[in-house]
């Protein structure tokens, strides 16, 4: 016959075992690897590559001063961030990362870009993806040929007040410098309907706008369902958005390396490129994505476009002031 009651000593022992089990479970959960990133700007194909055991922390970098975002960042092992937000983080909180990989994993484009950063920054930045900006045209297929060859099409009279530009002085100024007409920056601003980033594709679809300049990864899914939209990458080149991986934990180096290596599968490279995310790796199959002869029969920038595209190096205070002055001067008739 089974005992209906347990002794006091047995009760205490059971309590100890329960407490030990609880502490072990807490310990295991605290060791769960966390990766922080702004989820809305990354393609599904990239997020699907994260190991299932990783805990994903969504951070809004435009509101990094909010307590919840600070806590997420401080408790994360890895960070994904694009070049536009690098000035918002403290590099002292991160470990060197590029010494984890062989020198030949990154392609020349990414190595050259890294060289534009200070050494204490470049050692902690691993280029994980580059996204080209795309020109999205709505209901104006007659513009496609001209847009494919030059940025001058943006000054067409019928586009006045109908263009959605990125909310970045540097991007707009850089495009204006690739237009042949004088005072092109002032004329571009006259063409603008608004300056928007996150919701630019929604504005394009649901307003009288005719053109939007948008990161490829943020608009590709709409192109598959809306026949009014066409995508163009001018052969004169496009702005590039770089994305970096940073790490705060030396303990998880092996996990990090294994994940990076997993990205080099051909099927993964194809899926990423199809959604506008290009791996800046020396891997031959990755490099083939940069070498298509023309956009006509392919879903992405041509080789010529890539060769003429440009990145944005970090700015010092004087350079920031020069850009602001240049912008203000363009307001003068």
C-alpha cells in the first residue's frame, strides 16, 4: 500500500529539488542568444536564416532613447544595424568581430567601405548585407527607358510634385550631383511630393505620386502584386544602404561563425537577392549577383549600375555642417 503522506524531511528534499530545477531553467533562459534589429526593415528571407533558438529583439533606432529599446540593446548578444544609425550606438560596448573570419570572406566593395571608418569602428563592424535603392514608377511605363539610363528623368515636368524622396539630405544631394542640369538640387526639391522612408511605398500606392526612391528590400513584395508598379535601377548608379553585424559576447563566437557560413548556401543567396539583400562576400556565387549584364531580363541592378553606385562614409562634424550649408544654399533662388 502506498503512503498517503510524506515525511517532513521528504517534503524539504522535494522543495530543494524544485528550487534547483527552477534555478537551472533560469540559468538556461539567461543564456539564450539574443539578436537585436529593427524588424520592419529586414527581408523575411534574412530573418528566416536566424537559428530557431535565437531570441529576436525588435528595436526602433529612431526611438533609441526610450527605456525599452535601451534595455533590449544592452541585453542582446548581437546587433544588426544599417549605416544610417551607426552614430546612435556606443562602439565601446562591442567586441572586435572581423578577426573571427578569414581575410578573404569579404569582397573588395565591402573592404573598401570598411576602410572609410575609423579603426576602432571598422574592427567591430562586419558587413552582412548591402541594399540598393530602387526607383519605383507607378503608371508611367514610358519613363522606364529614360530612368534606366539617367537620373535626369526626375526633372520631367509631369513629375512635379509627384516624387517621394528618401528622408535624407545626403541621398538627395548625391542624386542631384548625378543630374546634368544646373541647380539640380533646388529643382529636385520642387519635384517632391514629400520626403519619407518607412511608409514611402504606401504613399506611392495610395496617393497621386508617380515615383518613389526606396530601398529594394522594402518594396519588392509590392511589385509582385501591383501591376501598376515598375522597378528601375539607373545605369548611372544608385545609393547603397549597408547593414552591419556587431557582437558583444565572445562566448558566442562559434554560434556567430556558423550562422555566417550558413548564409553562403546557394538557395539562401538566391532568396536574399530576390528580396533585395545582397551578401558582400567574396563567395563566387554571391558575386554572380553583381554581374548581370542588364536589368531587362533580371530582377535587380545591372553590373553597370553596381559599378556606378555609391556608399556613404561616416561624417565628421565639419562635413555634417557643410552638407547642411549646401542644402540651405540650394533654397536660395
